[in-house]
C-alpha cells in the first residue's frame, strides 16, 4: 500500500480548479465533485482514510494507481497524491495545475470587475 502525501496548494476556487484540471485532461467525466468529502480508494480497491471534495478516481489516473484527491480548506485545497503516483502527479504536475488555475482565476476576476 502506497502512503498518501498531503500537498498544500493556494487554490481556493472550485470552479477555477475544475477548469484547470480539464485543461490537463481531467474533464467532468473523469472528476467527481462532492459537497461532503468522500474517502479516496487505493490501487487494490481499499478505502483509504484520506477524504476529498474533488476526486480523480484511480481508473483515470493510470494502471495500478490510487485516487488523487483535493480537500477544500479555508487556506486552499489540499492535494492528496500517493507515493506511487507522486512522480506523475507531484510537484511538477501541481505547478502546471496551479498555472492553469491562475489563468482561470484571473479571467474570472476580470469578468467580475
């Protein structure tokens, strides 16, 4: 069983995070959104202790992978990525995700101004 790592992000806007995930290939068909956090699932189908509001299920992450999740908090979403999946969905991927998020957030602020 691969342990989950918690990665803090500055992303706070759900709509912008979902748009950024879509930009990176995880559209609405591959992402679950929950008002109440749900448990993540490991590669063997085991229910994990980590919970998330936004979940990319393991079948969309890759063979033998675990779910990737984002838990909402007042200071930003916490990303949960397993040690096994960290090479693909770790710091570099989160940097790309944050870049796309910032683009969507800026566009949203301009629309609201």
